[in-house]
């Protein structure tokens, strides 16, 4: 079982990785737009950014809980 410190480190790692994925997908989306696939580009970026927001929210929950302890 993870303790709160481990959970926070893991959540931070997920946020960093998700931000990196968003950056990569932004480049891919730009290529999709150049090739006439704007709808796919928008969908792809929205999904990546949604995932990042979820990771950030999860980290905030962990932080809030650790402050309560």
C-alpha cells in the first residue's frame, strides 16, 4: 500500500508525463491540421488535455488529504 508521500510522488510523475504527452500530441495535431484533419486534431488534443486535468485533480486530492492528516 502507498503512503501519502509515495502517492504524491506518483501523482506528480503522472502529471509530468501527461504534460509531456500533451506536448507531443500538440505537434501531431499540428500535422493533422496541415493534412486536412482538423476534427481529429481537436479531438486528440481535447482528450490529452482532459487526461492532464484529471491527473492534476487527482494530485490536488492527494495534497488536500495530506494537509488534513
